C-alpha cells in the first residue's frame, strides 16, 4: 500500500431504495434517498466517527460500504481497488478484510448456533484454521473480548446484552480484518457497559492495528474514540473535520445544534449552556427537492439555500463544510 493513501475512499456514494405503490401492478411510486452523494476517506489505523440523527442514513452508508447493500451510484475504493460493482465471488476476498459489528446484539446472532459456531463461521468460510487450531483460535478470541473458554458451548440467549455484543465483536475479529464498520455498537447497551465496550475496542485497535468507521448518535462517546468526525443529515454529509476541531469550532448550523444538546456533567454549567432548539419540519427523504436538506430547520436560511445544494468544501485546512453561509 502506498504511503499516505487512504485505506478506504468513498466517492459520491448514493443508495436509493425504490418505493412500490402496491396494487396488482406494484408500480414504482418514488425513491427513498438514504445516502446521497457522500464523499470521505478513512486513513489506515484511524477511527472515523459518523454522527447524525436517527434516519439520516448512517447505518445504510455502513452497510453499503461492506456491500450488504448494493450502492445505487458512486465508488467504494478499498486499498486502491474499486469494489463497488465487483461480483459476490470477487467480494469474498474483501469480506475477510472488511467486517461489521451490528447495532442489535440480540438480532445479529443466530440463536440456534453455539458461540463457538458463531465465532468460527468466518474462520471456516475463509479456510483459516481447522480442527484443534480452529478451536484454539475461538478460545483466544473469546478471551480477547473478555469472555471465557467455557462460554464457547453456550447459546446467545444465555448471555446479557453486553456479553452478546462481545460475541459479535469476536465474530468480526475472527477473520483478522483490517477495517471494521461499527454500526452503533453501544446504543443497545446499558450506560455502565458502554464504556467497557468502547475501551475494549480502543485496546483492540492498538493491539491489532485496526481501522474503524464508528457510527453513533452519542456525540460525547464519538468525541472520545474518533480521530476525525463526519456529520450526516438526511443522506448528505454536512461537515467533516478532526474531532477536537469539530467540538471546538463547529461551522455548520446543524453541527452547532447537535453539539449544543450534549449534557454537561456540571449542573451549573449545564443550566448556563445555551441549547439550540431546531424549529421547522424535517424534509422527507422520498424524492427530496433541490437545495440544502437542512434549510427547513436552519435559523440562518437564505433564498439560495432552498434553490442550490451546497457542495462539501474545504473552508479551513482539513475542515470541510456543506453550507452557503460558511465562506
């Protein structure tokens, strides 16, 4: 791999879902625009945080990157190779390098399989280990994620939510990937468990040289784990910059509103904190009109915002914003 070349490049990625009107002919009635013209990159060894409100397209973007969804347009460049439209057979060699941790630890594990079978499935598919070597690898993975050897023979229903997520993480790591898409891996867990899982992910990254796309809506947690952060709204990328810079100097009005909603532990400071309350209606992602997606809720909206879609521009070094207001 060339020096300074990103491990993952996403170029103008689009993912639309066709909406059927129903009836005898099942005619198409429109497109739901889940991801629309998104561009960013992730460097090897870094964590790229992806934040935004529920329904903004974060998870769809993550699933499109690992090709669980076939993109409607744009390009996915992994380690210099365009994998956007390669066949499922060709994609197999990239499945080993690209893995995903799912949001719901209850729905993402097959209840009919033992932990050993769940974690070992990828090992078997990619012919990495067999026999006792495979079993030893499974035991090693379980220990790595904070579980025990004897857990291998149990079923998912015998574990708590936090333990199930650890099993999901062990499954993702089983094929020794380079990049892991973490799709809100802590949102379904108790607060006391969330920090444990995030700390474990950071330790695994240091020990295994992993690269993360960390999708979440918990802004304080994203700041803790991410090197750079991208902010999405209704399928569009609104702002991208380094983590500390985003929290120090948010430029997009939507980012400013998001950050103002973060609770501050100090009751006095929290009371003094001026929260930005968004007014107006959220635009429908079904065949959205031209212009800025955030225009209907922006307190600084101008005529051009409703007519012209702003491009994601570098307004300061390594700080990209899609807003007509920011010069």
